[in-house]
């Protein structure tokens, strides 16, 4: 091999060593984003569709041009109906579960409602009302006209529902009405007295349809306001102190200050404030969104805890703010007896946090009856409201950590493992155990989301016994 060839190979190796950390960071961030997106989309689907989801063939019975359905994650909680070119040609929604409490004669009825594509121009085929409808809240959406309805499933008597289905006046009564008109409709003024012989059943359906439209308007009117409490201010102060200590190494040699900060983390952040990061919080935010209006301090802590290690290689939360980490640091320093864990055992134990993360994701997606706070000891700091399982986990993990320094952080904490996963390690970074585990989690999440019904039925049966 010539000297020139060797030089070229060395340059390529050096270039790859510079790119490798960036590629690994991109891989890790992409994995987390994909898992969050899948959990979020799945939660939206369950919120909109629930049990007995709307099928495309049902919509085609009213709107034959329908080619596909797309979830609407807005306040209306329905489905956009798309044509062959993916253009919006209509909108579909059902009365359940929002109107499930409205009983007709013997039970509620789930009704499919299909509206046409939005338009801002008057529809010449729309129904002219013989009265001035009462004012209704205005939705910030173009006007849609109802094309038709279909009774999907009913817990009412079969005979009465059959009469309602066969009554053309009742089934066509809704056609041509728009969202606001239906929400403000007075059935008495419209001479809507129900189907003869099935009055209660038909009026139950009518009121459930109207309730469903009113519910969407009410949801649009509810706009959460930013709420800042003493808890948020206190947490922000703790974050500032944690960041200062993390990035000012001169404080670490002052033992009295170090001890005071650890005690403060345990007493204030743990027992008094109680705003701790946890796998249950991550799962909830991934599925349902970040509660920045109600808990801005906690959201700030979450953002910094992920951004700091990803950009600066330091983790202020685990090292300075987490009360359970602070308690382990104190025990590790002042308990003289230590137990050495062999490298082989330590390597196996480090899979435990990833196993717990997998449980949290799968149980959250499958909506199985497991309180995710039971997977970690952090609820023990709110001991007055905590269950006994987190308290036992806290006590046991601290006892073990007294003899095996930082044992829980190293071998048991799923929250810490996620924060460690995004940590940037510079040129020394390489593809390792955490990257393999995250890839497996991505595959697992895809499986439980796409085969939700199968997994849910299989796992729920023994848990419900």
C-alpha cells in the first residue's frame, strides 16, 4: 500500500469519526420522535374511534366518492373524508362515546353522521328553516352540510330502532343542516316529535346527534389559560441552581455546599414540591400532549433535562435536581461498606431500565390496568398520597445503593436511562446497548400500535380476572 493510499484511508477514517457522533445523535432523536408520534397518533385514534371504529365502507354508503379516512386531532374529534386524489371531500363523526349517556327508550344509540366538504358559499340545496334559529357559538371552520346519517349500533330495543331506520322523514330530517344550525336547533319549533311508536328511541337519537355537535363547539370554546403557581416558581429556582452548579465546577469541592444542595434537592424538590420527572409523565405527555399551561415549571424541567445532555454532555437533572439521585449520592459517600458488582452481572442489570420502559410503553398504548408510577420510586416522596409500592421501591433501592454506589441510577431507573440515551459523548461515542434497546422499543411500539386489538384482547383477559 502506498503512502498516498494510506493517507487517503486515514482521512476517510478521521472524517467518519467526526460524523459518527452526529449520526448516532440523529438516530437516537429519530427513534424517540418516532415512538412519541406513534403513541400520540394511537391515542388520537382511540379518542376519536374508540370501540367500533368508523369504517370506510360505512362512509361510502352516504358518500360513495370516499377513498380514505384521516384522523382530525382537533376539537371536533372526527375523520376527514378524502377522495382519490387525497383531497378533502367530507367529514365523518359518530355520536359515541360523547353522547353515550343519552338514553332513548332502553339504551343509547351510536349514529354515524357524514357531512360534505367545507364551503363558504350558500348551498342552494340546503334546507330553509321556517324560523330564526337562536344564536349559536361560531366555529372557526368553513360551513359543512350534513349529507346523511346512519344508525351504526344501538343498545335500545331492536323493534323500536327498526321503526326509526324505516322512517324516511326522520332519517332525512338532518340533511342540508350545518354545524351551527344543528347545535342551536329547537326540535319543538321544527315539529320534531319523534317517530310514531318509537318516540323515545328516535328522540334519544336526535338529542344524541345534537349533543355531539354541541360538544364539539364547547370543546372549541375551552382554551386552557397559562397557570403559574408557587410550585412552578420554586421549580424554576431549583432548575437555575441545578444548572449553575452543573456548569460551575468550582462548587463541587466545597463539601458543606455540596451536602446542603443534596439535602435541599431531597427536602424541597422531593417532599415539598414533588414535581419529578418519571416514566409515567413521559408516557402521558407522549400520548396526550405536554401540559405547559398547567405545569410550566415541570415542562421547563423536562425540556432542559433532555436538551442539556444532548448538547452539552452534562445532565443537570440526574446529578443535581433529582431527590432520589441526591439521596443515593449522600449514602454512597457516607456508608463505608461497599459491594462490588462484577462486570458481567452489571452488564445484565443494565437491561432492566429498558425492560421497564418497554412495559410502560406497551401498557400505556394497550390501556391496560397498570399504574405506571409503580415502576419507579418517585411517588414515595409524596408519601401522603403515595401507594405502598413506590414507597417499598424507594426504601429498597436506597438500601441497595448504600452498599452499591448509585445502584438504582445505574441499574434500575428508566427515567434516567432515557435521559442518558440522548446524551452526547463526543468522538468517543459509539453504537452500543442503549441504541440496540431503543431500536427494539421502536419495533415493539409499532407492533402494539398496529396490532392493538390482538394484543389488547390477549393481555387484558388474564389481568381482568
